[in-house]
C-alpha cells in the first residue's frame, strides 16, 4: 500500500533526494519520498501537500493514557480525526469510541470486529432517525441533556442505556461547549423524573470541560458536580453505574489533568463506594494531535523587488519594515487542513523543510518577517500573519507544520477546487514493531515502513 524505498525514490526523482540524504532523523523524510514518487508518477502532483501520520505516536499516547489513568477506559472521539488507520490501531488496542452521528457509528462498525457495546453515542441532541439507526446497530449507550430527547429516545430506542450530560465549567478551555450542551444541576432531578416516567434506563453521568483545556484543575469541580448528579440519580430510584469524564485532554497538560482527575475521583467516588461503577472518557485531541505533521509546498511568493522597490502599490501587508514584507503562498489553507485556525482557534507555526531546494538544517541564515497564505482566492485564507522565515526561501521549497492531527483533515473542504492532501503512514519511533504487530490484526492492507 505505502512502501518507502529510499534507493528507488532517488532513482525516480533525483531532485528531491538531497532533501533527506544523510539526514535520517528528519521527521518528514518518508513523506518527502512519497511526494517524490508521486511526482514521478504524475508531474501535476509534484508539489502536492501531504500529511505524515506517525502511528507509533498514537500508540505512545495510548501507553501514556494507560499509565496515568489505568482505571478510566478511553473512548476515542472520532470526530477529532476519523482516519481509518488510527481507528484500526485504536480498535486493536481495545479502546472504545465516542460517536456523534450515524455516519460516525457506521464508520467505526465498518472497520469490522468492533462490538457496538464499545460505542457511546455522545451527542445529547440527535436526529430521531439517528436514534433509530443506533438501536438497529445495537448501539445502546447515548447521552441526553433535555426532556425532548427523552421523548425521542422513548419512541425510537426504548431499550437505550442513557447517560445524563451535565453542565461543567468550561471557562478554562479553548473551545467551550457549555452554551450548547449540558444540563445544569438544578434541572437534573426533573429530567431524571421524566426519564422514570417514560420507563427509560438512565445508567450514569457525563460531562465535558471543553476542548483544549489549559487549566486541568477544572476537572475537580466537574467530578464534584457528577457526584451530586449520581446522588440525584439515587434519589430518583436509579443505581448509576457509569461515570463519563468526557474529553478536553491536552498533550502538554495530560499528566497534570490525570492527577487532578484521579484525586477527584478518589475523593468523590471513594473506592469503598466505587464498586460497580465503570469510569470512561472521550479523549480526541490527546490521541492524534502530535501524530500528524503536514508538509506544504511554497507555490508562489510576493516579495520586494531586488532593487528595493515593492512590486505593487497596495501590497498587503504594508511595506513598513516592522511588518512582514514577503508573502508566501502554500498549497494548504484555512479552507483545507488549516480550518483548525478558524474552528479550533489554533495558532500554527511553520518550520523550513527545504531551503532553496536543499534539505534545511542550518539555523544561521538571515531571516525576514514574512506572512504565509493558503492557495484559495479568498484573503481570509491566511495561515500565519507573521512568521520569521529565511530570506532565501523560494517557490518550490517545503514548509512543515507539527501537531496537525486534531480537528484538521476532518473539517477540510475542497473550496476553489483544491484537493485534500494525501496522508503517508509511518511508524517511526521505538514502538514501531509493536504497532505493526497490533495493526496487522486490523489493517491487513497496510504496510507501515
Ligand atoms: N466528547 C464530546 C461530546 C465532544 O463534543 C468532543 C469534542 O468536540 C470530545 C469528546 C473530544 O474532545 P477533545 O478532543 O477535547 O478531547
């Protein structure tokens, strides 16, 4: 499927091979080989942007999870990145899945070998037809946060196992959800009474502190609220058996978040009362963000002319010396993978993969203030308003972007006729043997280099 062969690559497309020769440490090396092979097969694709998906990184994140939160069963939120090989790897590693729609449920079940009991339909506001399809597919666990949803579920899936999603403090997260989802605690008793009246089975409580949580102390308050909701459940005649601590886990804060969560669980759900309670989570970003890097090609450039004059009178941004003077146009933009800048409030920073046609490894060349733009005809399509990049950067050179795995590919469009970027799979780290072994079970057609 995807096989890398440095020697063959060199023969096929020699002009790119200096980019990696003698530098086996370069992260995107294999991806650049793929690009070179594409170029050989089809000149029109010579500079197409591409992702490198390092499946070992996903594996390592799972190991981190197991170490820090051994009692919490991850249900990967597939909305974040439904990449088929990521899903297969996680399926083989035994995680569950958080699905938000009919389509996502089919996506997971189509992998094969995944029991529907490993899925939680974690969207509190679902179309009736989706609830009906979930029932047909055998997906029983689903969240709700309002009475209308209860009527809907009573009609479409009366045997569902319901989880009440409560409102959590999301003020410490980059993407806040509280304005749209989550029942305030004072509403929960009446919701549970309605569920009882409709003879529905409520089995537990969920919350989500918001995506991209930068202050993990917030998990403590959320667990405390969940404890109150559990007690409300007992009062309503239910025996809750599921606590779902949602997503929001950030790579850089993960161990801290795990510590806060563990302490809060021990405090509000002490061991002696925890028997029979299953604890799950819905991490998305944590698993995939670091695993995907993007290589984009500089397809155009607007810069001051060599004589010091500027090319156009109204060039944007302005010609002041403290403002970016060189504009680079790359072949991924905010209508594509960089939609994360708009929807996910991300700030991205480019690094140089190739400079003037050669692999880039020096840090000593002169830099100039630049801006980086996407390929579409819309001026909103700005990837980076200000970046310090080497003055020698040319059309045809490559820029790299790390941490491009979460909320990027999944929401990309083909606006202006620009195709989705390809994905090259690799397993580069120490865990690659293990990744291959695990993947073989679920991905027979994948050759990981
Ligand atoms: N669960 C639900 C219900 C969500 O809406 C989301 C994100 O939108 C997630 C989990 C994943 O969140 P994160 O990627 O921050 O872990």
